[in-house]
C-alpha cells in the first residue's frame, strides 16, 4: 500500500472527499473522526501492513502523526 492509498483508505473511513485530508487534520477538525474511527484506522493499518498497531497509533493527535509513525516503520510501498 502506498502513502496515497493509505490516505484514501482513511478518507473513506472518515467519509470525507478523497484528497481532502491534510496532515494537520485531527479529531478536532474532522467532524466524522470519532473513537470508532480510530478503531477502524488501526484495523486498516493492521490489515494492510501486517503488524499490530500499538497504542501510539490510538494516541496520535493528527493524521500527520499517524503518517510519521508509519513512515518510521517503512511500511509504504513506492
């Protein structure tokens, strides 16, 4: 999964238009982002990147923080 494909998957989870999610977006700026969405995002990470997402992912304050954590694990394909 590429970084863009992951963004699209998260946008689908949050029910926002594709390409609209910014790294600065968070639970405070995206009306549809709830604790249930967090669970769906973690499940998406685990399913697509084949590792168990730890609590750090649930505690991320923004979409950008989630991306940085994933980039640190070098999970995105080219």
